[in-house]
């Protein structure tokens, strides 16, 4: 079954308790943590680390408050523990839309960068002025890519 799933060309949703199966046949892992669906870029190891942190936090709260009265909701405590800012659903959706736009722009810029490099390779190597112009074009394209990648990272943090 692992070989079949590993070579499947389409998208699959795999739910399993077998961590080795999950790691072998999936490229991306997600989990439901604190009632939220979360992407786990670190895979199953990240899930285990987050669960251990959550369990340790729960036992500390239980010891501090033996009567079981919660001082705040688990979701807000998890957010406070993580130190991550909370975003509204509208902000997350807007970030997702912009993230897709940035990804499309990055793909186009990568193609443009490859085209400039191809033109540089085909260009007369003794024409230093022409090569300088192509090099400046490649640098400008790379700067745009760098700026978009930085924005992509910011948006990814909001979406996750």
C-alpha cells in the first residue's frame, strides 16, 4: 500500500496513526491542535513537540489551579504561550489571497530571470556594454524576487 500511495500522481488525504507511513507517503502534514487545523512544516516531529508542550502546559495549569477553574480559554493560552499575534478570519483570507498573488508573481519573475540568463548566454561575450545592461536587468529582477519572497514569508506567518 505504501508503494501505491507513494507513487500516486494526484492529491491524497491520508489519516493514520502510523507516523512512518505518513512521513513516507506525504509531502505536507497537517494536524488538529487546540481545535484548529494547523500546517506542520516540521512534520510529525513538530506535531510531537507541540503536543508535548501542550501537555506540559496543561499539567502546569492543573497544578496551579487544582479546582480545575480555567482562567482563560485554551486557545488564548496557546496563543499567549506561542507569543504569536492573533489574526481575524478576514485578515487570514486576505493574506491567503495576497499569498497566491505573490506566488504567481514569483513564478513569472523566475521565468523572466531565466530568460535574461539565457539572453546573457547567447549574447556576444565581447559586448561588455550589452552584457552590463543584461546584468543590470538580471539584478533588478532578482531584487524584485527577494522583496516578494520576504513578503511571502510575512504572509505565510499570518496564514499559518
